[in-house]
């Protein structure tokens, strides 16, 4: 029944492909974010970006004139660090050097776990073979996420998913995934806001990881046709998105008009 619907308290927003593509903002996104902040909802930015630490990501967004604070960003790197600290693992970190800041203080000597994100500069045979041997010897394989591809300014590019899957295949092991679309990732982000999934909506450009993951966690999901979106993506998940629209500003307009 419509009358029993929980009031919307939070909006989770993907970053790359939804608000910006590298150093270019999605048209109208800054103003739409300002409008959303004026409404009676809390905003949190949730991202699988593993190429750079939270501080560098924040600086990039602020250069594009987005109004946000570091504490509002929840990344898959944060989720990976939480797991490493819980399990007291010493990881071999397959991430870009610009992401290492988020793992400061983690003991990486004599690795007994493999953590893999997007690391184009380190995805060579020697490094992947080292990871392969560690996993064969019993080290857990932890994937920051398994996205198939993402959007760069020069077109679509391979994500970490194919490399994670290659290690899974070679070692006959299943990776533990900590980022989107894992239910625990969304629940951790919402826990920081003190609200439940039924009180939240997710906006993103990835049908499976953003929208499908959020809806599997009990949220509503809005898919935007920017970033990595390709025609027909909305048909790849069940249930389909709550809404598919052209861009973040249109998603915000829908929220302001119909969900509040």
C-alpha cells in the first residue's frame, strides 16, 4: 500500500559515470546535488573506485565544484580495509599506488592474503603469478569489486572483474567480494546514516553493481544512462530498476517530485 511506504531518508549516489567521468562533470550534476541537499534527505556517496584513495577522489570532485566532504564518501577500499582489520590479514595489495593511502598502517609484510582492485600498472604476469601462488597456498582472495568494465574519457575499459575471475579459475577458489553489488557494502553505508534499506534509494550507472545490488539489499534503484550504461542494461537485472532515466539531474528531479 502506498500509504504504508516508509519515508525516504537517504540517497546513495555513485560517483564515476554518475556524477563525473574522470575530470568532466555530468552536465547539471553540481546544481542537481545542491537541490537534493536542500531536501529532507541525507546524501552519501558510494563508489567502487579503486584507482585512487578517498583524499585524491575528494580533491578531484571539489575541482569539479561538487559540494561534498570526505566523511560523506564510502568506498570499496574502506570496506576492504575493514575486512583486513577484522581478519588481521597481511595483504598483497594489487591496487594502484594512488590508492595505497587508504591502507596506511596495514602490515603488508610476508603476505597471507591477496587483495585485488583495479591496478593497470601492476597487472603483469609476475605480479599476478605471485598472487596466484599465494592463493594456491591457502591465502584468501579478496576482490575489492568485480566490475566487468568502466567508463573512461577515451571509452570503455576493463575493470578488475576479468582479472579476479582469472585468478578464481586458475586457483579453483571463490573470491570474497567487498564492494558493490554486495549486500553488506550497502548495509555498511546505510548503517553510518542510521537508516534501513526501505528508507533509501541508490542512483548509479551500473545496472548490476549499483542498481541490482541496492535493490537486492532492499533499496530502490535508479539507473542513469550516462557513464558505462549501454542500451538494454535495465533488462539485465531482476527486478528491473525502479526508474531508468537520462542522467543524475533527472534522477534527482524524480526523487524530489515523487519520493518525498
